[in-house]
C-alpha cells in the first residue's frame, strides 16, 4: 500500500508444480506476487532436497544425468541395478538396462523427429542419421566418433549470442536460462523473491530443474572435464577423444548415450529460446522414424550376412577376421562354433548311439569339447574353429581329448598339428565309432 499498490486479493495457498510449497499470493494492479512460507531450513524442503541429491548421486555414479522420456518404473530398475555397485561394475549393469530403454526405435525417434526441430541441431540431423545407420551396419567406432563433436558444436550454437564464451561458460549460460524458464512456470509466472528462483532452491522441488542441472553436471564433470581430472569408466570425454589419450571412448554403449545427450541439447535450446519445439513428452513414432528404424534393421541383417561371408573368406586363408575397436569377433565365432558343433558333431555321435554333452566355447571361441558316453565307454572330441590353430592349442587339447576335429577344409594341417598323435581332421569327414 505504501508503494501505491492496489492490493485486491491476498491468499494463502500451495504454489508450484511437482512439489508445491506453501505461500502467500498477493494480487495487485492486475499482477501477482508470491511470497513462499518455506525456507531451506524447513523439514519439507530439506527432505525433498536430500532425496533429490541421493538420486543425482546415483546418476553421477554411472556418468549420466536424470533422463527425460524414461518412466519412473524404468528409472527405478536402472537405479536399483547400480545402487550397491561402483565403478566399472555399476557402468556395466547400467548400460545393460539402459540398452532396453534407449533401443533402436527410441533412437530413431530422437534422430528423425526431435533433432530436425531444434534450431541449432537441425544441421546435424543428417549426420546423426548417417551415424545411426552406420552403427547398425557395423561401423560402430566411426559412428561414436562422428557424434562426439556435435555436443560441443551444439552448445556453442545454442549460446551463439555470446560466441566468445568457453564451453563451460556456454553450458552455464544455456542451462541457467532454461532453469529460469522452469522457475517461471513453477511459480506460474508470478513475481517471487530471487532466492526462491535459484537452481539451489528448486533442485529438489521441480523435476525439470533437476533434469537440466544434472545434465549440466554431466557435461562439465564428464564430457568436458579436463583429462587430468577425469577418471570415469565410459571415457565419453571430448578431450580423451580429441587428443587421442584413450581409445575407450569407442565403447558401443556410448553411441546411444550420445544420441540422447544431443537430443537433450535440443530440449535445453527449446527452453533457452522458449520455443518448446522439442517437447518434454516423448512423441509417438511417426512414419519417418519407422522408416529409419526399418533401414537400420535391414542394414543389420545385411551386415550379419556380410560378417559370415568375411569370416568364411578369412578362414579359407587360415586367418581369423581381425579385431575391430568395438568387435573382437568372439560373439560371432561362438555362435558359429556352437551351431556347427550341434550339426556336425553332436548329431553324428547321437546317431551312432552315444549320449553327448557339449561344453561352452572357450573365451576366445577357438574350440568346443563334446563328451560322448555309452555304458562304461567315454569318448571326448574337440572341435576347433579352424584348422589353422596354434600348435600350442593342439598340444593342450591332445592331453585332454581322444580326437581333434576342425571346421572347414584342411589348411596346412601338417604344420599346425605337427607332433600330434591323435586323429586330426575335418569334422565333415569324420565317422564316429558306434557306441
């Protein structure tokens, strides 16, 4: 009244989305002012903040941020998987569960529907599409490498009005602006004392502020962290990548992380610009996303056929397919070795009257052992992935089994199996004895 305000209404009510707080709301001169009746010393605020800090600490443990577009049920599973784990063990468990959320359809929606809407990220949408298709065509390390610079480029483009800012300052600028809009909406665009609009006060009250702030922490403490200060497990750090200090950034799980992080930048920009072009609610898959997803599935199927063809070609020359940064070939060799063991070894032994058990392939997927029994007789047979196997492995197996067989045709057998007194030969040409 002393300032000439015509106060027409005074109400005591609870204000705020997500976790409301008690406040007095004054209506004066067709405007509203909100005066919260809670402080950081209150039990309610401290309980909310403590719960938010515990959740944020769990996400930081797995080098990630509180995600959008993940249901509370899914988030509970993700956090339960790592709550009592640390380091690489926590990351491994987390990545497994994360792969069920950030799957191919999810990624296709991010790339085909959300990125093209973002002002600063739309130019990167074709690159993200190509990286997505390349990833599921087997070029996984190259796909991760293609997307890492997009994070930094996106941050700089969003903060384009102040181009001289460092990456850390640009991040602060964009996140603070996004959180400011979240504060406006939390208090229904009423005037409120500045200390109640702070990220510190709203971190445990408004889930959007928590998402934005934990994203800032991930960018600054993981992605843009200086090499000397970074000690994470994912190695998703632009300095490790740019300066070649490590190759661990090539981990396949980092691809889905990058797709989501880039899309999250689009959300931050939408809140920074107050455009809402990239929504907080995940959209339904449209035809563009479905076609992109189907493209990836087709390329994956073709890549599997290509991998098997390459494998056969290398085997014909006595070689294993060379390791790639994201694929050492073991998974495919295990599948092929297990399949051939059933078809070419177990079935003939069973048809000859033997009862057969088969071991798992060894860790390098170079051999598998079948144990055949009949009454008091026992026959142990090793099946090698290839004839061109080291003489040391031949000698090791010769001390354990009765017969050594291999897939495919002979390749310098006398050299590789030198000094072996057991029967050695292709599995296709071996006739098992009758039980």
